[in-house]
C-alpha cells in the first residue's frame, strides 16, 4: 500500500471512533504535559542559576593572578609577573577568544562635599565591549585617546558627605550627584593626599609640610544600570579603557612608583607596567577547565565559575531526572491506555481485518495501519500536550512573578517541545506494537464466519 | 462442454479438526479438478464441509493432508504472506454478509483491493467506476453501504471481487442474506460477468435452485463429494 493511503485509512478509522480517540488522546496529553512541565521546572531552575552565574563573572571567563605561592627566598627574577608577554602567550591558545590585561588602582573621588574611594579597573576596549554592561546612560569607554570612566550601579551609593558624615548606607539619603554630568575630581596619589590631610589637622608633629597632590577631573563615559540596591559583580567598580589609563598614570607618577606596582630590590619602579589581573574568555564552556589548567600549569593562580557550574549542573540534573520521572509515570499510564484502546479496537474490527486480509491486504500493511493509528494518538496527544504545557508554564511563571521572585521557574526550550512530541509518537507506536502484531496475525477466516 | 485448461486441481484433501478428545473430519479425502472459465457450485447441508473446502481453496485455511494446485501453484506450501500476494493477483472473493467498509463509499469499497496493491488513486478510481457501471450501480457510486439495499451492497461486493481481474472468484453463500428475487438478479449478474470475462467462479451454497446456475454442481456430504452433476 502507498503511504498516503495508509495514513488516510488510519486517520479515518480514528475518526470513526471519535469519543474513544479523544479520551485516549487526553491520556497522552496529560502524560506529555506532566513530563514537559516537570522537566521545564528543572530547566527553569537551572537556567536561573546559570544566569546568576553569568552575571557573576560569566560562564566562560577565567581570572588570572600572580601566584601568591612564593616566599621571601623566591628571587625577584623567578617571580611570574602578569605582563604583556603573558597576555600574548594566552591569546595564542586556540580555545581563548579574548584576553585582556586588568590594571586596577584605588583612588579617591571628590564631588563637592562628597567623597568616595573608588576601585578603577582598566581593561581593553574589546573586553569592556564583551562584558555587555547594561547601561543607564552614556556608553562603554572604548576610545583609546581619552580616559573616561564607566561607573558601576552602586558607586553613587558609596559617596559620603565628608562634612555631615551622612551617606546612603548610613541614613538612606541618596547623594546629590549626577555621575554623568557633575564634575568629579579624582586623586590618584592617595599617600600624598593623606599625608597632607594629616598636616592640616595636625598638632604640628614636626613633619615637613606635604603639598596635597593634584586633583584630576574625571570624564564620565557612562553609568551602569541596575539601581543602588542590586548587587552584581560590576556594581562596585569603575571601568575604563586600559590604554589611556596607563598613559595617564605614567604621566601623573612620572619618576615615581605607581601605587600597587612592584619595586625592584633597590626600591625603584620597573619600566614596564605589570597587571593586577588578566581576564581571559574561553571560546566555549567545555574548554574553560582545559584553558584554566594550562594557565595554572604555567605557574599562575586562576579562577573561573567552572566548578560552580559543574556542581550546579549535576544538582539540577538530579532534580530534572526526579521531576521527569514523576511526569513519566503519567505517560506510562497513558501508554497503557493506548494499548488498551488499540486492543479493543482490534477485537471490534476482527471481521474488518479479516476481510482486508481476504481481499489482499498485506500483513505488513495491517501492522502499519495499527502502528500508524497508535502513532497518531501519540502525535495528537503530544502536540496538544505541548500547547497545554506552555499554558501551564505561563501560569506558573505568572504566579512566581506575582510572588515577587525575579526568575523564570518554568522554562520550555524548543528542543524540549520537539523532543516531547517525538517521544509521545514513540510511546504511542510502542504501545501500539503488540496490538498491531496481534492484528497482523489474526486469521482471515474470522471474516467469513457467518455471524 | 468443451474441456479447457485445468485451473484448480485438488487431490486427496483432508481436513481434521480436533475438538477436545474427538476428531472431526471436515474433509475426508476429496479429489477434483476445475477448468478455466467454469462456473461451479458446491452444494451441501450445513456442516457438510463445503465452507471448509472453499476456505482451503482460497488459502484461508491449511489442509491437514493433500494438495491444492491453483494456476500451477501449490497453495498448501505457501506462507501467509505468500497467500496474501497470491490472492492479490489471482483471486476475488464475494462474501455472504457483503463485508463492505461502512466508512467508505461504493467507489472506495470497490477500489480497496487495488489500494492494497498500491495502485494510484486516479487509476483505481477509474477502474472501480467501470466495475460499478458494469454491475449497474452507476447512480450509487457515491453512496455508503448503509445507504444501499442488500442487493445493491452485494453488487458492490461483486464489483470489488472482479476489479482486480482475478482468474478465480470464490463466492461464499453470496445470496444468503438476500431475498429470492434479488438473489436471482445477483446470480444472473455473476453468471453474465464471469462468462464475458472467461473467469472461473466457484460458489458455495445450500440452495439447490441457485446452484443450478452453475455449469457443474459438486454435491458434498460428510466431507466427501457425493456426486458431480454436469449440466449441458
């Protein structure tokens, strides 16, 4: 028989027994929906956690530091510094997509009466662009000729009124500063600053008067979105492009050591600027561990979210399996329902099957007819079940959102929808297999027994 | 009548059923042969073994012993799939209770054997319509079995048996569910069509009058052929 004819015949015989077909399909609908919804809960939890990890430094990023594992006997030469050489070496690894040196420095920012200690992190423009900061205003400082800052969303909260001593964390007053437009002055040479401060209020301890260091006006590139209360890994940092930053620092500290930079044995600064950290982005989550180990083996300290991700994945894998298992029970019940329906149908159609055999229907075609019928029950049930699942998922997420939680609890990805329909068809055909064999083996004699 | 080529040869055929401890001999040594283009009736009382004989000729039942050769092929040696394929190619079947598919109209019912053969829709519909024209149901092509009288339904049954252009047609009490006038009509139709197309028709019946339409009448009793009546 032609496939088209087989399909038509099996559909028409399902159509002939509408009520029973609908009831059997309903079983599959419930089975599919319960599996999909259960698995979607596991996936939703997993995804929420992954997003959380992503926001806390990403799934593919690796931080590299100087190894803290050296003692006084380690000669200065042996010390593994983070320099441009290392950046180049790491960049050459095929699994590394992006490498950026990170230079950080603590400074004091002043704006009117407000003061704040800022942690400035200089990174390459490429890396800054890659971080995907959500911006409240302005832009990411990509320009390499001017130094401009991108403020984290909680920076504003850190400004304290130096006269009244009040601040956001003390009494909840929001500092009256517009980061984007107000003039903010930055003092890079903190040592000199505090020395000079000590002088002013001093009791004349006899120390030579120290001139207060120069203040530099800060150019604002942008402010990261998120409000004062939301903490993310970037909330407390000020970002800028490393190229103008290096130039700027070299100019300010001409002939002196830049704070945080190592000194030679004689107390002199090195010519080269050493980085505090190197930021590495692997091309894929799968390669993070490999790249991380490679860098560690070179003698550096590294950190990534791999272990966190791995343990989370494992944990949610179990949850998914348990939830899916609970859902599977109802699909098994539905499968038994299909088998039962097909059996009934065969008993009812013994004569019809016999006639078909007598007038020349292949045994294989009879089997195919019944398998297709069962498969159709699975297909329809699976499709309706998926629709139903999306509905339930929507309701669950509404309820969760209504409770004020900022997460998608139930998440149905396309693959889950597709796989569950395929699975439902498979379950249908598997349940129809024995009935189909039975139909195939029915004696054609049954047809011509008079009755 | 003129002797044609033999199309069916049955030799030494036995069918023994085991009912509990006792053996029932449904067929107890049957030998005969049928020629191409012949119309034969098998007549006997209920339980005489006539239906068993027909079932075995059509390959629906396996004999306990003996040979059935149809169109040169041994039926008793075929697998079930082999029998299906043989029936597709060589055999048409007319049932007592018509056994039409309720969900299908007359054309679809007649075309069903062609559907099983894998013929495309257009060709099989054309052939089915020709057959329906031939059995006089031109006006009823789109009717479902439930919308037709018994006689009309059996005409559809006849058309379905003939649509594959089989060499042999088996009819099992084809008029058993019809009144006598309609029975005659159906019998005349079968007789006419089979003669026109030179097909072999084997009919089982318990009605001596209807058996009289045949060229040869096999009388069967207690699993044996009592006599073969030849009409001239």
